[in-house]
């Protein structure tokens, strides 16, 4: 029973982390229909910014996390203005080639700058070890992840549903032409959203260094996970990707525990079957937008 | 002239051998005599060229974007490796065909998954299948040798006569023969009515279906054929290098393949071979500069090609040859007109 709770807890923490990592992609891929395979590169950037600040400059972790967000968001905004925006209307093949190129460049660049071995971020003592709740050992770091990611999820949902920017974004995605006609600056909305998504990925990358591992091959290793979250979750709201991340996190942790030898096999099989069953994702829209 | 004969004569004109095509193959054969010390890298190019033709069949002619084409390459490679390792089929040519058919069988089965859904779902499904196969190969490491790969493969002499030598001479001519044979087949396929219907599907699937083309059936057939080609390319890889490891399924292989085909140009079959040669040259050039970080520059090539635009790039490259050909044609017509005047 305790094992079950531990798996549940770890799975939820893992899933929440995946959501923060991938929700930016849910907007670019799911809503703006841009195949951005380089999303993991932004997450890696955030992770390395955090690692350099904490390990080399001795910053406290909680001061480095916002900077990881800001750094990735800045790079994201820069690339969006310079490169990405020219490709929104191009074919998927072009977008795939372009973003794979970015992934290759980021992998080699990080390898060159930071070395190829796995990087750990020094955690403050308060976050190490476990708390005992009703006989179940709960990792403090994972608890913090759940709290941070849970708050972020609520905030995102509120921004999308309640704020003026949220309604502008939804309008811009649903019908760009009508939105422009109404005086909404659609390219600007897309740019801000893209940068924000990259920032979230960076934050997720910084948080995930402890759990997923941070090395130059991060964007390639976890690319499929981000894509699964988006394609399985669909793109009608933030709820779909959120549930998909939780299912993926729980499935992966449980799979690694109960059938360790099957490895990622279970996840890929489930992915393919879901895509066959519902090509637009589990929580996707029914029409082919 | 009715529309039917019009289309027929157009297709027949297009299917005729152009002198430049004959020149291309003579050049390929001449390479063997010009660079006798470079057999290994030239074999690599031929193999990649065949692999790229396989992708061209589905991407350039049928419009299926695949991110996991290495799946079939890997199946072919492992099939050929296992057949040789356990001595089931000693003759390389038979083993090659067997590996191709193994890949085709998997291609046929997975094609039903691929034809469902639009571009994005296809990308995901092809990528997922490739990762799935990689995970399977890792799981059953007692058969595949896991990360170490298959150890101690020995390829028997070709037809019992030509042994695979260390300089790769046999391997090169063997690969060239296989590539040429399969190229002829592919050329026949794409110029047949079947190939024309594929192009109709690529341009507009809905319209093709309205014209009475069985879209799904055509896509299944071409996907299976492409898987066969990729399997043969993988088997050639194993037979000429005596290697097969998990790396055959890697995502980088599929991504590099896309780049090759895009460099060479899609939809005319030669693009794959030319692209493979250019890719290898670029790779050798970049690894000469930075042995460890050549991938950065390769990534930059990806990005630059897309930013410039694929069509525009081909226009630039073809600008000088087209200009010369145009001048020649003008000169000829002027000459002909002049002769007409004299008579």
C-alpha cells in the first residue's frame, strides 16, 4: 500500500513537471499549429542557466529559478522575432527541418560550453530528504515541485480564461483574420505567448534537473514526451495537456516500477493506440482544425 | 487529341531516358575508377542514396512526412545481421532480399497506422514506431546484442565467388548494382499510372479521391514499397560493414535522412543520391573542422536551408545551368530559322 502511494506521489510530481515543461508546446503546436521539435532546447537552456547560477556563482535556488524562466523566455522571444515567425505559414516539413536543426545546434553548443556529462544542481538542505506522512515517505523536493507546478497550472488557467490577454490569445488562435480585424495585434500576442511558453519550459528544465537528469541530449531524449503530452492531450484547453501529463507521469513511474524491463515500451504502445483511436487526441476537438 | 492520349504522351515523354541520366550513372561507375582508395565512403553514399530514394518515394511522390524512417532501415540491418550471424541464409543476395521483405512486412502492417490522421499524427506515429522498435531491440538484447550490437557477423562471399574485402571493393560494386537495380524499379514505378496517381494524391488527396483513385490503398502500397527499399538499404549497411547496433534506429538517422533528401531535392529520385553525396561531403568537411561538434554546423545547414526556402535555393543552384541551356536552345532555334531562310 505504501508503495502504491509512493508511486502515486512520484507519478504526480513527474506529471506536473511534464506539464510545466510541455504547456508552452501545447500552445505552439496545439494552437498555432507549428511543429516545434526544439521545445526541449529551451527547457535545457533554463536548466543550464540555473545550474551555472547555483553551482558556480552560489546563488540560492529560489533566486535562480526566476532567472531560468527569464533567460529562456528572452532567448525564445529573440528566436521568435528573428526566425520562427517567418515559418508559421510554411509546410510541416519545413518546420520539422528547421526545429531539428535548432535541436542539433543546441545539443552541440551545450556540449561545447558545458561538457557532455550530466549536471546536478546543488539543492539547499531544506529540500533534501523526506517527510513522513502516515507512514508514506514523501520527498521534499518532489513536494515542492507539486506545489510550484500546481500553482502555475492554476495561474495559467486563470490567465487564459479570465484576463484580457487570455481572451486575445484565444481569439487570435481561433480566427487570426477576424482577430486582426478587431484590432488585436496577433503577431505580438503570438510572440508573447511563445516567449512565455519558452520561459515555462526553462523553469521546468531547471526544476527537472534533479528528476529527469540534465545533459546535452535532453532535447532529444524528452522530445517524444513533450509531443505525447500535446498530441494525446489535444489542444482545446489547458485541461487536456494537464491530464495527459498526469497520466503519462503516473504511467511512466508505475511502468518503471512494475515492469522495469519493458522500459519505455509501454508508453510508446499506449501513445500509438491512442493516436489510432483518437487522431486528434483524447481531449481534442472533433473537427480537423 | 483526347485528354487521355494527352496525359499518356506526356507521361511517356517524361519517362524517356534523358542523356543527363545516362551520364549520371556513367559518372557513378567512373567514380570507382577515379577514387580507388575511397571505396568505403562511396559505399556509404550509395547506401544512404538508396535509403533516401526510399524516403523520396513516400515524401516526394506521396507526400507522407516521416520522422521515423530509420525503423525500416533498422529492421533490414538486424534481419541481415541475424541471418548471417546464425548462418540461416549464407548467400548475401538472398539474405538481402529476405531482409527487404521483413522490412516490407513491418511497413505493410504499420502503414494502416500511418494512413490515419493528418500530417501531425503521421509524424508522431512514425516517430513512435521507430522509438518502439528501438525499445524492443533494447529489451530483447539477448537476440539483438543490446547496445553492443551484433558481434562477430561474417558475411559469406557474394555468389560464393567475391569475398567482401577490407578495402570495400566488392561492397562498393555490390551496392552500386543493388542501387541501380532498385533505382530502375523505382523509376518504373513513379512513371507508371500508379506513380502518377500518387502525385495526384500528394497534390490534393480529396480531389484524388473524387477522381476515383483509391487513396488509402495506394498509400499502403507505396509505404510498403518504401519500407522494402529502406530494409534493403539497412541490409546493405550490415553486409558491407558487418555491424548492426541499436544506433540503426536512432532519431538522428531519420533526421539526417530528411536533410539529405531536402538538400538533393524531392520528387525526382536523383535527389536522394545527390543529397547523400552532398551530405557526406558536408559531414566530412565539418568533422574536419570540429571532430566533436560537427552536428552544430549540420544543424545550421538545416536552419539556413529552411530560412532561404527550399524552392528558392534550387532556383539559385540551377540558375547557371538553366541559363546555359536556355542560350543553347536560343542559338539552335536561331540557327534553324537561318537555315530555313537560306532554303
